[in-house]
């Protein structure tokens, strides 16, 4: 398992504990908490945003999004 995929799964676990619309911690805070680089965090968050788990708002933060129905 790559560091990025492991980080992605750890962030998914965090998302599961939050409600829709809640902000997740900043990239800097996640980087410190998970012990990985900000680039790794950013790549994992980008993947989760593409999959519909998160919505990123420039200058505001990253938020849990309503899951899409398949």
C-alpha cells in the first residue's frame, strides 16, 4: 500500500466521523497529525474530492460533501 493510498484511507475514516458540511482540518494540520508531507495530503484530498467525498473551496477550506447516489 502506498503512502498516498494509506493517507487517503485515514482521511476517509476521518470523514466518516464528520457530518455533511463540516470542515476537515487544514492540509498543514493533517500533515502533522498523520506524519506525511503536505504534497501527500494534497494528492489524497484531490482524489477524495474527485470521488465526491469532499468539496474544496478556495480560500475557505475543504468540507465533507453529501455522498452521491450511484
